[in-house]
C-alpha cells in the first residue's frame, strides 16, 4: 500500500470504525488534519451503545460528516456467538471470545457501509500491540480485498495514551474520564472486559469492588440460591424459565441473573496473537451460564465418538476465532461439523446459581441417550456381564500381543 499520509491526503472520504472512546475521538480530528474531507463514523452496535443519539452528536461535534449506528446485536449473537458456543470453544480453555466474536460482524458492517458510501478506505483505531487490528483487517480482506485499511497507530507521531489525551485536550475534544482512573474496557452483549492500570501486573489481585460494572462480587451475592431453566433447540438457546425469547432478550436476562449471583468473573493472563502475554478481567455472566448448560445437555444427547472428537477440535475453533480467522475455510468447515453434531442437542437444563458457582439441577431431552435400564448399578435384564470377558480380550488384544513379543525379544 502507498504511503498512508499520501493516501489520506488524496482520499476525499473514509469510513472510521468509531466507538466514541479516546482513540476514535482523537482520530476524527486527526484525519481532518491530514486532508480528508469527509470522515464517516460507523459505530456497530453489538449491545454496547445505550444512547446512539449522544454518540452521533459527539462524532459530529468532533468533525464527522456523517454517522451510522447499525444494530448488529441479534446478528452478533445468532451468527457469531452461538455457533462458537455450540462448538464449546474457549480460548486457552477460559476466554469466551467476547471481543473476538464481535469484530468480524462489525468489520462486515464497515465493508457494507463503505460500499454504500462509494469509498474504498477504512480506518480503525487499533494499536499495533493488540489483537483487534488483525481481526478487523483479516475480515475486511476476506470480504472486500479491494478495500484499503489505514491504522494510524502504526505510523503517526502519537506514541501512547498520555499523548493521545494531550492531543485531545489541545484540540478541545471532550473526554469522559481522567488520565489515571479508567481501565481500558470493551463491552458488548456477551461480555465486558477490563485491562490496564494495576491489572498489568499479574501479581496484583484484582480489586473486584473497583473493577466490576455488571457482576456482584460473589461474597456479596444473595444467600439464597436460584434455579434457572434454559431451553435449547439444536444447540441454540431459545427459552428461559419456560418462556421463548429472542437471542438478545435471553442473553440480557441471563446477564442480569448471572450478575446478581456473582457468576462469570474470569481473571485471565492470555497469549495475544502478536506475541505477548496480556492480563484482563472479563465479566461473562450469560456466557458462563450458557456454556455450562450447553455442555451438560451435550453430555446426554451426543454419542461418545462424536462428543470426544468435538472436544478435541474446540481448542482449534477457539484459536481461529481469537486470531480473527472467522472467514477462514477451516473455521467454516469446523462450523459445518459442529452444526451436524447439534441436530439432537435439544432439551432443557436447570442450573442452580449461588455465590459465583453453578450446579446442574436437572437435564431432560427427547433425544437423551441415557437409558437407566442399561446404566443402573442394580440388577437388570438387559446387560449380560459375561459379555465383558470377550470384549476385554479383543479390546486389549493389540496391547497383549505387543507385550508378549517384547518380552520374547528381551528374554532372548
């Protein structure tokens, strides 16, 4: 790609991935200084924007010529989050991929609006150290290889958060936080993440009273437990406590319930794809409950070979999502396999919530593979224990032959 300063100087119109935070608030003004005539801000709403009109006003005041706020929440959950849930995918076996799952749907929206506005330049405010730059750009490249992506953090003179704040203050760009009081946060319907400040040292215990915005610390949660019943159809959550719900409504209600009982706090040191370790505290109330319930339902509806193989690919699925490879052929292929495994993952799961913990409180499915007449430890008429003798002889035959031959070699 040509020199980014020259590109911006010769570009009349750009699409800016806009959040209204420090980076993107600064970028509107900075892009205008580089000679861009029109900066069109796009704030993809995946559940984090409570007041689109206020955000639009802020964008226009800082120099944007137009503002879009597409409602992506339902698409985000149905087409990105729930397939990842069905896969049982957790990055490094913990992270529920809240930010990683949101980036491809936002990038898709950026491409759609760029084409609508007849421009081929998209700008984002991701730093060169983060994962999101990769997630945005890989998706944009896959969906629209003709698009040019500009990431000012890789070449401008601003070298850190403090200098950004200096720039904002010098240009009268309003900030809604102080220099040293706010964590870096990312919020959507699926999660809320916190990074920076004292969390940058893993030796520091997270001050949950200071950090948490959604979740009640477990020790302050109610002393009485509550049981929630979740209904799944083909691996997708569709109802709560006997009431059918849209994905957005269901996740919102589970976020409230989980938060009340201290569910879903993850304090993680993770391996960023750019090479360094990163520590963050994540709030995942609905996600934690749904992963727990889905896994329990699979335990009675998915036969052993399929379940075990599915568990073996969950890590790879999570890695692909984390690395921004949502449009990758392997991710799509794994998703097709996962969809096949979910055909009979239908039923209800009761989960007991209590002070940061979850316990199963009952599973039922019309496709349950659990048969009490076979599983019982009491006397039964359907299982002949004598059959185990021949089964074990054949199942262990290869091991026995190997041991016999090796012993002969060692003895000779």
